[in-house]
């Protein structure tokens, strides 16, 4: 099965993570990182940088990205949502995060991450990423995409 590739970038500083409330489109009403689909001929790392600029107005260099996970998501009743998400953390960027038409950013301490208002899989992989682990995994969502039926998550040395 050929999954569409997407990027997800997480900005980190000290004991905080920058998340954003998605205001429209896929994932609206959920806190998430920043990312999306590549444009024609664009590498997934370039997508991560472009999407951060478009969604919250910050710039970064490709060398600032740290790939931390590759997760695959399968939606039983909506296969067009199936995707491989390439997750990056970033510690250095230029500019202050700003609200856009799509995203409203906010800083959270790691102990106050709003998992109850995020995708249901986030509480399984995000804490491990924040501990510095690299991951690969698969999540299989139910008919309405509100919960997943099964998942597997593995720590890896390289991505």
C-alpha cells in the first residue's frame, strides 16, 4: 500500500512544546504540531520547513530538523486519510510563532500537554519522543476515526 507522506514538526524550548489548535481542515479542533503534504518535487524535510513558515510564521534551516519518528496511520472507513507521518523536533528557529488562518499556537509545559484535545494516538508516542527516543509505528483507527483499534510502536536507533 502506497501511503501519502506528510510532515509534522514540534518546536521545543526548555520544558515546553509549541502546539497549535487546528482551526480548519483535517484535524480541526485538535491540538497538534505543524506540517502537511509535500508539494511536487519537495522533500519531506523541505515540507516541514515550508509548513512551519506558512502555518505559524517561523523560519528554520533543514539542518535544524531532528527526525524522531515515522508513524503510519490507517483509517478504516476513510482510506484517503491513510498516511505516513514523518515527525521532526526543532530547537532553533527564526521569528516568533504567530496565529494564522489555520493554526493558533500556544506553549505548553510537558506536564500540561492537552492530550484529551489531541489525536488519540499522541499520548502513546509523544511522551517517548519528548524523552529523546526515536520511533516507528502503525495506528489503525476505527470506522469514525475517533479511536484506534490496534497499534504497534517500536523504538529504533535510526530513521
